[in-house]
């Protein structure tokens, strides 16, 4: 058995967190499982790097000095808690100091120029992972493991030069990662690789964008043809609903890649869809596990959906912070190209649309957008369209989107009826409905005041608190 | 177009000759002006910012290495440095095949593509080991990787299959793909001589390399089958997936025994849905792929069109140069330099 284990920032809050990472990995190593480890930056470090970049662009030297001091302290403390072997400790401390010093120099140069190019931005962001990975590696060495750490680029991940959101060149990456990392795996050594960062063919540092560390894990698993990817997070796998909204929410035992992608789209912060791309084809299983409850329930994401389930619906996802815009006018009826016009304008302004619905009479088109952009969007649409065929543009911001996701809905009649009856029985009015023709989800809009009640009503209707786990083990 | 040639043996020299001899014709017909600005061989490099003269190249090579030229020679200079530092449109990589790690061709080709230079190669090692990787690298850098001469020598096997056979399904491919062994087997059958004698003849005639082991043990044919499978049929075939036996066990008495029945023994490579095999096979002399001497023959068994066979010169510098020239003209058509 060969597994890529990825530890996210929530696993790496401090030295104790890093100790936990070593303990968890040890359990698997004792079972003769071969492991490659992917490490994120320590908790909130990446955010603070983004912040310090914008301060550096303002030329705030004091902020940089202060930040560097704090950054050094956090990592010094973490390594002191985890490592007691004097030699390893010294080496790790000097690695940290060298990295921090380099970072300071770069931040100073950004502050002199008052500009961080995408390229230098990625380089600065890469320090979060380099620091944490150096410490995790020292922690393993401290426990007498033969561990070595690499940046993603050193490990062989080669990307295009789309800084900030780079894409791997998968064939070259596969070849290089195999050459570099496989020999270590065969020798039962532990390769520890920075998540999130990679490099171009010319050795310039890149980052893989949001969800980048999960992406690193799946890229490495695909390149090495491993059996599974374990993503260690701070929840028991993927839940049927947000436990803060629905206390009865429980862990979903198995979902398919496509269900996971749908859920991620609707805001379940479990895995970024792109991170599933590398494993999709080779059918490498992805497990979402809880670092604080390693023997607890987890979720497996795999190719074949769980067909033995009586669960038509697997998850209910709610998106807050959205708003609905409706464009209407009787002249829009039968007017060709009006939808293209509306969405073309939104596209030109790089506005992300979450949901669209058009009445068959064509007298109005509604769409859901991020609430933060609402004023801007209304302004853009008004100045471009109002007064021609469009007579009215109105918006509502006191709404939320609820999405019901599950591959079991496909081809089963009456799911929609069940969904809307459950909502109606609660006396909740549905404002807008959309179903993708993939039939993997039904999403609809309700008033924000009904958010919790809607989720709970559906959770109850589809008996989602009672997932039959024994079936999942077949 | 500025051209760098890496590896300057029979093929490289024959290519140079053609490029200079047909210079006018190539320019008038295809707008191709080939400016060879650097050549690298084992002894080093010869480099000029403008085009090198034919006489300069030939004179230098005649004294052992191109690096011996008093004006432009750079003894000991490595190919990688030339590829990285010299401005050029096309790198023609002609170093010998190595199926263990593809080197030095692998690094040369990667470096050329990364430096946004088009690549033409006849070196099978890198293509067998990393075809999809190299194609990805070429695409990412917006340049072309062409390798017509790697399979079939002058016979346009790859382009024919990839372009001319579109729409139909290739059920199987069968052929004689190694000129050296075919020359040896032909001579054994014609003159009733032993394999060893025929090999010596082939070497004297310049058809066999100093180290002919890849030809004799079937590996050269296997490499060509791997490239065909991966490029034409979009498979992911590695050398280890191919069942290979060469001609070393073929004896004169084997051949004599069947010649009266109008049959002979040929080293045949074949690809079908189930397996890829290289082995000496008994063929009827009427079989369209049963060709003699250094000729190559490839038969495509098509679902609708039936069997289509290409026959032509497979080995030798001039023949292989013609394939490289085709690649060069195609690259010229895509670029505007």
C-alpha cells in the first residue's frame, strides 16, 4: 500500500500539531505502508504573507520588520517543541533563520519598488510551506526516521508560468517526480514535500492557487501511481450538511469524484475541484480524514459512486453571501440574443455567476452573484442595458442558495417534488430554482431568514442522519 | 532558418550535403533557407553567427572533428551549452540511440524545447522513453518536435499513418523496419553465406554501425514499433511491453530449408490489438512486405481500405536525410523565420 498524506494548516497550528502529524504517520509506517508527505504552511501563515505583501507594496518597512520577527518566533517555537536532538535542532534553526532572512530581503526590495509582480508574489508565498516543511522534516528525523524535504519544484512538479494559479505539465511532472522521489520510497525513506508550490521549466517558483496543497498531493499520487491520497483536515470527512447549521449532520462514507466536484462548487470547503483532476483518470482514492480524530469516520472519494445506498441525496450545501439580480422587460420576449447580451456584459466585467434562471416567457432573467459585488454588478448592468429592451433591474440581497447534491437523484422521479414539498411544509417560499442536466444537484434560492430551517427540513426529509456505514465497507 | 546540428555522423553529413546542393531549389519552392550556424560532434563544436560554409564543415570534419576548424572551432564545447546559448530556429538532434536513459539525446531535446527551439530528431531513445513528455514540452513552449526519420528511414511511415489514413481504423501494422538486418538476411539467402560474413559485408558497405547490437537483437525494430504505437495509435507502450527476439539465432540452414518453397526468413515487427512482437518470421516471397536488401516495408491493415503497403529505402544517410528535410520544410511552413 502506498499513500500520499497531506497535512493542512489546521494540522500545523504549533509544535504540538506537528508532533501529532508525526504520531499519525508513524501508525501507518508501522503497518509497512509507504508514505509521501505533503505539508501546507502553518495555520494562517499564507494569509499573513498575502497581507505583508500588500504592506510591502505600501513601503511599510516597520510592518515588515515586525512581521519577520513574529514569523521567526512562531517557527522557532514550533521546532523547539518538536525536536530535542541537539544536532537536528541546530540544523533546523539555521534553516529557518536562512529562510526568514531571505524572505526579509525580498520583502524589503518589494517595499523599495512598491510593487510585487505575480512572479515575486509566488516566490514570497512559497516561504510559508518551506518553513513548515523544514520543521516537519526535522520532527521526523528527531524520531530517527530517514526523512528528506523538497520543494514541490525540487520534487519534480513542473508547471506553466501562470503565476498564482499555475497548472502542472503532467507528463513532464510524472517523469521527473518518478525519477526524484521513487528511489526514496523504494528505500522506505520518507520524502516530505511542500504543498502549494512548484516551479516552471526554467526553475522559477510558482504556486498552484487555492486548494494548492491538496492539488500537490494528488499530482504526486498520480505521478507515482500511488493507491490513495489522505487529506488530513479538521472535520470527520465530508459531512451531509454544515454541523453548525444542522447538528444531526453526519459523515458521508463514500462519494464519487463528480459529487465532490459539485459540492465543492457549491462551497463545501472540503476539496477544490481541480485537485481531483490528477486522480480522476487513474482512479486513485482520496480520503478526507480528521487529524483530531484519526480513528473516527472519514469520507472516501472515488470513481464509482456508492450504488448500494438508499440515500438519493448525499449532501445539502448552503451558500450565504449571495444576491439575486433580476433583469426584466416585456420587450425581451422573443428578442434574440438578449441573454447573450446580459451575460456577455457580466463576463466582460469578470463577474462570476453562480446560478441562472430564465422564465419561459422570456420576460425576465435572474441570476445569482456574490453579494460583495452586487453594487458594482447592478451598476454595470444598468449602464449597459437599462432603457433599451430592459425596463427593470432589481436586486435582493437577503437570500441564500441551498443545493441538494447526490448522484442517486439521477433518473429517479420525484426527487424534486420531495425537496420542494419538504420546504413548502415548513412554510418557506422558494424564489428561484435551477437543476443541472447532469441531475447531480438541485439548487434553489430561499430568503436568508429561512436558511437554517430549510437545511434542517431537507436533512430530515432525506433521513441523512442515518447513513448506513456498514454498506459503505462492502 | 538558423540550424544547429547535434551529432555529425553519416546522416548529419549527408543532410548538410543535400541542404547545400539543393539550396536554390529549396528556397524557390519552399522559402527554406537553411543557415547551419553550429554543429556539435564528440570533439566539440563549430559555431558561427552567420551561416557556416559547406567547405569549412567538410574540411574540419575530415580532420576528425568539426571543432578542429581554426576560425570557428570550439574544441570540447558541449551540445547543451550550444543549444542554450546560440540563437537558432531548429535543433537537429542526431546522436546515437540509447534505450537506457536516452542520453545524451534526452537532455539535448529537452533543453532545445525549453529554449523554444524546434527539434527534429532521428534518435529513438528519447522518443521511446518519453514521447508524451517531449510532445507536452514542445506544445507548452509553442515549438515543434518532428521525428519522421526515426521510423522507416526515408519511408514516410509516421506521417502517412497519422495524416493519410485518417478516418479509417488501423487493425494491425506489420513490417520490416530494420535495413541492416534485412540486408544481412537477404545476403544470407542470395549468396548462401553465414550471418557473420553477411554482417561484415554490411559493415563494409556502411549499412551497419560499428556496434550493430541494437539492430541484430531486434531492439531497433522494437523501438520503432513503440514509437508507432504511441504516436500513431495513441497507446502507452514501453519497450518492456514488447516481445523481442532478433536474428542472432537465424542460421543459413534455416533459410536453405525453406527457400525451395518460395519462402524466406525476415525480421518482422508487428502490432495488433493484443500484442507487439519482433521476431524472425517465415514469409512467402510473394508477400508485399517481403522486400530485399536495405529496403523497408510496412503494411497497414485497415478496416475499410484493406491492406496498404509502403516500400522504400530504410537505411543510409541520404535516405534518412530526406525524412529530416521533410520535417524541416514542414516546420518552415509553420513558422515565419
